[in-house]
C-alpha cells in the first residue's frame, strides 16, 4: 500500500463508517442520484442557456433538503 494511502486511512479511520451510526442517514445514495439525473436531463434539454439561467433552473425545483 502506498505511503500516502496508508496515512490517509490511519488518520481518517474513526470517520470511515460514520454512516452506520446515524439512523436517519440512508444506506445508499440512489435517491440523491435520481435527483441529479433529473436535473441533468432538465439542463440538457435547455442546452443554450447561460450559466446564470441554468442555476435558476436548478434552484427552481424543490429538493429533498427543503422538507
């Protein structure tokens, strides 16, 4: 194992399986991936938009964080 990988694992081992101790955290990120896929499709349809307007398209849709 390369030295840098070894030190990174050694330094962050306490945080490696944090997701298992948090009850409300989903076990997979499938829901989040589907949200991003939907946004990507929406932006692909509007390919001529400027970046400022693309950001508005992304912000106009309610997300799972706005519960």
